[in-house]
């Protein structure tokens, strides 16, 4: 079982790798960490991403626009907030 720390580190590493202009889909992170049953871990990935956003480490977007994590519905993407 992967801990939230491992998930958090993976999100940050991939987001940093992509840089300030690109983002990562939570499903990409899930597939990297949970290859066979990635879909069942999507909620955990999203929760960790939201926690990182609240700490100011990432930006959560929908359609390329930053959104409030208090009211998100539907697909999100994750961007690093600063390098």
C-alpha cells in the first residue's frame, strides 16, 4: 500500500518535471503507482493533490483555469505552483 507521502512525492516530482506551463492528470499518477488497479485509487490521488494545493505547492485546474478545491467537480489537472 502506498502512503500519501509517496503519492505526494510522485505528484510533486512529475509536476516539477513538466514545469510551470504544463500539467499532469491525476490518472497519470495513479497509473504510475497502481498499474493494475489504478482506477480504484483515483480518489486518494485527488485528495493528496488537493492537500498539496492547500499547502501552496500545486495549482489545481479545470480547462486550464485554476479552481477552488472547495467546489471542484469533474476532471482536474495538477500544475506545480513554482519551481
